[in-house]
C-alpha cells in the first residue's frame, strides 16, 4: 500500500471518528434542551403550587388564631360553657394547628424543590452552551479534514499565510452558522417553546381563575407569536435581503439602516448623493454586505453614539463613506479573531476596488469604499 493510500485511510478514520463525536455531542445538546423545556414546565407548576400553599397557609393561620382566641375565652369562662362546647373549642383549635403545621411543611418542601429546579436549569444552560461551542470546534476540524488535502499542500508550498487565512475563513463561516443558529434558538425557537409552555397553562388558568384570565393569557400568546414572526423575518432579511432584487441598492440600504437603528438604538443617518440607479446584482449585494459589515463592526466594537453613511453612484464607480464617532482603534495593532475588516478587504479586492480606513483612539473611524462599476 502506498504512502498516499495509508494517509487517505488514516484521514478517513479520523473523519469517521470526528463525525461520530459530533453526533454524540449533538445528541447530548438535544437531550439537554428537551430536559430544559420539561423542567421549565415543571418549575411553573411548582411555582403555582407554592403560591396556592402560601394562600392556604395564610388562611389557615387566620382560622387557627380565631380558634385559639375562642379556646382562651372558653377556658377563662369555663363555668359558662357546656362540656360539649369546651371539647369542640379544643378540638377545633388543635385541628387548625395541625393543618397549619402540615401546610408549612409542604411549603418548605415545595420551596426546596423549586430552588433545586432553578439550580438544575442553570446547570443545563451551561451544558447546552458548552456543547454548542464544542460542536462548532468539531465542525472546524471536520471541514479542514474533509477539504482537498492536495490543494492544501499546494497552498502551503505557495504561502504559509494562506493556510492560516483559510482556517480563519472556516472559523468565520462556522461562527456565522453558530450565530444564526443561536439567533434562531434564542429568538423564534425560544419564543415558540414559551408559546407551547404557556398554551399548556391556558386550560389550567381557565379552570382555576376563569375565562377572563384565560383570554388575557391567550392575548399574550398572540403577542408572542407576532414578535416571533417579526424576529424570523429579521433573520431572513439579514441572510439575504429580498428587497435588493425588487427595489435596488439605495432603498434596501435605507430600509436596513432604519431597522438596524430601531433594533439597536444607535443613531444612523443615510444620504444618497447620486441617482438611484440599478447596478449588477452581484455588485449590489457586495456593496450592501460591505456597508452592513462596517455598521455592525462599529456598533459591536466602537460603542458610537452616531453613524453616518453616505453613498454616491457615478458613471464608472460607486463611492461609500461610513463614519462613526466611537472610540476608534490603533490600525497598527493586530487583534486575534478580528475578521471583520479582513473580510471587507478581501471582498473589496475581489471587486478590484479600494478600501481606505482612517481611525484613531478616541477619535472615531472613517471607512471609504471606491468600487468600479465595470467590476
């Protein structure tokens, strides 16, 4: 068997092992999520029981106080009451005292059960978070192992830096997939889980509190579903703004920046200095992504109060300026994991354009893009 065949067999076994490990971690994640959802429902039920027991305890305590006062009165004026009345007063006071002790014991047990469930929920959250991170890391390894090894060798011979850049691209892709997955899980998926959870409580609320409370819960459910639908549309829009195909670059950018401002609270101004002309589809999506990346980077890293976006479409080129009043950065300092500007530079290079960045510490950042239309 040749060395190449041996190497291929080793790689195949490694890939199979990594795939099995990824599936096992994924199963653990799903089991933890299912247990988390079930535990949430049980916690709500226990919280309702605690509230009910507290109410019964308070009511029984009032009755017990009244019974003790009655017994004291009977004992003090013993000669004025019959034996039957004295016995009834004593038995009633004793019964309420026993009930009160039982309710307090039940309340203590329910509180301990509730606290244990809350600690278990926190532990499950931590398990899910770690499992998701591990799945992302395994995916990076798997993508690297299943890539064309011969091509990797050729790249290594040409330039060692290209291997590092390739790994960064894979990591960035996996991070983006994880971000979208997290947005869906923390947004629509979590909302749908809450809808399911609360829908199971509607019937109980109807039986215990009546139709008005049940209708109120249903109205809350309707609002949650509406919010979830809006979140799904936002995620779809971030993946691929359909308005680009229908309206073009300028209206789509204006709409995106307005939505971004409403979602984040960051003040954003947008001005188009030229005509609203349609550009080739690939060019429109590329420019849109460049502006999107620049604005998101500013909001994420620079902590600005205001971002200004200006664009002008000329006969042979498109000029875009993105300016923020954030904390800026040292352009000579390289930060690990900072792929935003690197990705922008690569995209501009593919378009045969120019990217200029002017930033100083505590003095904001200005990014200027010049993209030739013929590209």
